[in-house]
């Protein structure tokens, strides 16, 4: 990156590479998929990010989803400041943990119990362990291109950063672990039925992003999730929805509420912390009775239910619960971006596909619909790289990977949409 506007970011990246592997603490931040070196940010407010060189960007990542209200929402910021005066952490129970769990259960009526953890990876890993302990079975079905964090059993064609790096089967994952993970194709119900039949009585759980968000945004086909629900009921399999991205973003009850399919277990992250590091898994009481300290399936965490994360998450969730009209507003904004982007791409005569549900959207430079892992990987990445850097240099910050969803926040309004579309038009 030779542009003088990014001199400090470039210098910081060179410095970071001396102390941090690859200069980043999460691989997709490294810009490997788009070229150049990453932007280092200093502050954010509303719909905007401000980098270390003083440049301003409209934010379409929103910390990969949690900033649904926009950055620096006053109610959340003031609550976090007040909590910081009391304590950062206790490693012991607080009333805040109860309030967040109660708020989640109020927004998701089918949820019986919720356990707080520290990340989406930890939530998914714990949900799988609980499903295995509950069923007494070993095997788990996941879907190619769905990312459930970086626990060993999930790094089998994992999408997202793993796909961007070109290493969907990560070194360090043992053959024994991989053997217990069965791979299916997203939106291919018949393939899942066959996989279950071939492993009859051995499948503990099926884990799925109800709306895939790590190979671009890919909504489920009409029969897919309902078919999984019926299959799991018939075969005694635990159905797990990974709603780390979709939870409390697609509706007050997440994708499960929006799509009308109830899983047995669900994992959350992102929005439930309002930008703080957090995760959670919840579900049916009958299954959770097997979790320690009530049951024998062990899971623990010193910082689980951290008060700063809990207060940030509580006030974010409470705002969403008290302002349900926000979902219609943010969905309409995303629909406008979709429509305007479609018009621009049609004007340019280039092959493209746009996928959208709610406030999640992705652009793919390819001819055919993107419905699964295979179709997501055929897009023209060279075109995406040029598109990404064009948008970036004109103050629009998109995910630095063709395999990531854009997340729209409530802070993005007409002015931001118009600038975004005009920038696309000049590509």
C-alpha cells in the first residue's frame, strides 16, 4: 500500500508483524484475500470508522455484526462507563448475568436456559460437547462453508477466514477429530438424509448457520431447515443453530424467530455483547440438565458473564426489544442498497449475484446463483479485489474477503447509502 493516505497504517502493520503472527490477531484482518496491508482504526461513531491516518469510512462490517445500533450508542456507552467504575470482573456471580439471560429468554420464548461464555467459538464447541453428552453419540454433521469458530471439529471446509486462506482443512486437526465430523452441503437436504442413513444411530448433532454468513450471505431454501428439523426429530439428533451472526440481528428472536424453525440448541455471540467479547449457548431444559454443575458434561470459564460484556449486551438487547421497529427500518435500508447496487451492476453489464436477508447482504461476481459452498467459490476474486480497493479508497469499508457478509447498522441512513451507491457507480 503506497498511498500516502495510509502511511501510519502501513507503519503500524510493519511494527505489528514483529510481535504478532502475520501482524493481526484474526486472519481475515490481514487483507490476504484482497492484497495490500490492513487499515488500523482509532475510533468509530454511528455509521463511521476513523483510521490512524485520519481517513473516514462508512462501515459495512460493524465489527462483523454486533454493532447493529451503530458505533457508540449513547445508552450503551454510558452503561459501560458506569459499570467500569464498579468492577471489570469478579469471577463470581452477578445480577447482570441473570438480567441478560432473562432478556434473551424474553426475546426468544422457546429458550429454557442460557449459559454465558466468552466467544462464538466457545459457544459452538460447548454446544457440540453437550449434544454428545446428552445423546451418547460421537458424530456431528456440519456444512461445507459454514464457520462455527476455530475448534478442531469445525475446521473441515470451514468457510470465512479458513476459506480465504485456501486451507479449509487446517493442519493441527487430528485424523480422529476429523473422522467424527461428517460434511454435508448447505441447502442439500437429500444429502443430509443419506449421510444420517449411512451413520445410523451415531449422529449426535447437526450444526448449521440457519443463514450462512461465512461464504457470503446464503439464505436457506424453503424446505431446508424444516427438513433438518423433521430429520432430527425422527432420528433423535440434536439440531443446533449457530446464530452467532444472525441472533438478534434478523429479528428479536434471531433467524429461528424470523424463519419459524425452532432448534434444540442455539449459539449466540456478537449482538449479545454489543461489541464486547461474549458468547452464549442455550436451549431445552431437558438437554441442559446434562451440563455441569447440574449434570456431568463439563464446561467452565473464568470470565464467562463478565460484567462489562453483560452490561453492554443487556442495554443493546433492551434497546432492540424496546424498539422493534428498528428491524423494519434496517431491513428497508438493506433492501435499498440491494436495489441500487443491482441497478449499478446491470448498468455496467458485469456478471453478479446479490444475496440478502434482513440486514445481511453480499455481492458475488459470478453468473449463477450462490446457494452453497461450491457456488460461492466460483466468483471472480480479481474483480472483487479491485472493487474492494476502489470502495476503500473512496471511504466505504467493506469486508476484505469475497466470502463475508456485509452487516448493515441502524446508523446507516440515506446519505450513507447514496454515497455508497455513487462510489459503486464510479467503479
